[in-house]
C-alpha cells in the first residue's frame, strides 16, 4: 500500500509540478508566432490574467468589460509593443513576431466563482540572424514553365498549411484534406494550374503566366497539443517573364506552319503527278516508233 501511494505522488509531481501548478515548455524560432491556450471559455470565468516573469501583461474579464495588454496593463512597460493578441472567447494569448527577449516564464491565472487555477508556460525563443528571419525566396521562370515553391518542412498530421497569393487564399491542406481555389477569383486566375504535395505542403504552379508574378506566402500552424501552437510564415517572390510572343502570335505561327506543311504536301503531289504523266507519254511515243 505504501508503494502504491509513492507511485501516486510521483505521477502527480510529474504531471503537475511540485507546487501543484501545471507547466508546459515550448520552443519557437525568432520571428514566428506562438499561441498559449487557456482551455476555457471567458464567459465562464471572472478574470483571466497573463504574467510574464511575474509582470502582468494581459487581462480579460468574463463580461469583456475590461481588457488590457502590455502597456495598457502596466503603463511605461512596452516590452511587446502591440505584439500581444487576446482571444476574446477563450482568453488565449498570442505573441506575434516573437524575439529572443520574450523567452521566459508565462503564467496564466484563471479566476472563477468556484475556484482559482494557475498554469505555467516556459517559452524558449531560438535566435536566428536578421537575414534568415527576413529571407524571401525568389523564383524566376519564363512564361509557360512550371515553378515549385518548397515548404522546406515535413508536414505533421495536425499541421494547417495555407498558401496565399498577395491577399488571395489559393490553397489549404490539413491532415488528409486539401482545398485549392475555393473562391471564383482564385479559380479564374489559376484555372486548375495549382498542385499541392500532400507530404510537405509544397505548391507547384503549372503553365505559368506573367499575371502569376507576385508574392506567395505559406502559413504553417503547428499544434503540438491543445495547449499551444506555433505559426510560421514563409515568403516567396515569383517573377514570370514573357516568352516574347503573345498568344495571338503563337497561334499565327502555328497556322502558318500548318499552311506551309499543307503547301509542301500539295506541291509534292503535283510534282509526282506531272512526272508520272510525263513518263507515261514518253513510253507511248517510244511504242509508236
């Protein structure tokens, strides 16, 4: 019986921490976004408060009568500079364009009429160079060729991957489900020329046109659990150069080629007919001699 009790205590400490407060650890690349989930509904709570290294950085009341983030919660502190977003339905906290100075302990305090609870998130930000953070992959192709935009990752089952062209959503893949061009504007522009790789979410544009030139963005939302998610954005700049010939010119050239081939066939036929006729007449003259 004593051994059983020891096991129970050990499991409790592993799952909830020695202080009784649960904790989660998450690593995120600098420049990405991370969302820390509360797992509750704001309407069922009195207050939801967020702290970073013991400093209150966000708060939302159940009736939404009081909402604050960063400097609004603590005048004079602008660590996050408008990079904090609160979900009004759940109180979940999103930190956008995260920096290495945002590494540390985030404490969630949920106050309800029946009880209070706390949860701790340990966020580690992995630094990258400015060049890597702002890198835009550039692709140049000639009109009519295909271009592939590589995600550079292996898709996990819970990943949501969405492709945008300028401001138009053109493709989305999650789990085994995918959608391409769900609105008329997208269908009109690409007309079945997009192809998704279900293994990594990479996008291929076939039979490119000059109108396909522009900025393409891939948004990857990775949810490792129901407690946090990481959002990564990759940018691509595609330049499609003209082949030098318009579609009308190409059609004209094709028509001219067809006419030349037809004329050549007719010419050969006429030549063969005249030669055969000439040979037949000559043989008749020889027979009369």
